[in-house]
């Protein structure tokens, strides 16, 4: 079994392995830049599992920024029946795509 970790970024938790591509909340880092995550909650390799209280001491996950982009458009539609109230709005959430290089 390969090595994996559970990290937190942007208020969300992700299970990551080396070589995985991941879309996370936008970070202000240029394309090709390096990013490291210090909030590592769990590191596991086979039967060897380290669980943090709340984080694993000295653990770090590193990755490389592949691109900065925006997600597909989500439609926000507000509607009140019998009141002639209709509002249609679109939203595209910005994200950063990273590739995990080291745990």
C-alpha cells in the first residue's frame, strides 16, 4: 500500500498521495511555484499510521502549482412563486490545481 496523508487547505480536508492532481481553493502562487501544507492530520504507510493531535508534528506535504483557473459556471436562480420575482445569476469559483510531489 502506498503512502498517503490527510491535509487541510481552504477549510476543506483532502486525502492525498504522491503524484495526485488536486483542485483546491485559490492560492496566490504563480504557475510552477511550490506550495507546502503544514496542517497534516494523518500520515499512513501500510500498517504504520500516525494520527495527529490535532496535527502530526514535523509532517509536511509539498506540491507544485499546475495552473490557476476558474471552475464551470454555476447558476444561482432565486424564485418566489406568485410574486413575479426571478433573479438569475452565474458564478465561477476560482481554484488552484496542484500536483503532490512529496509527503
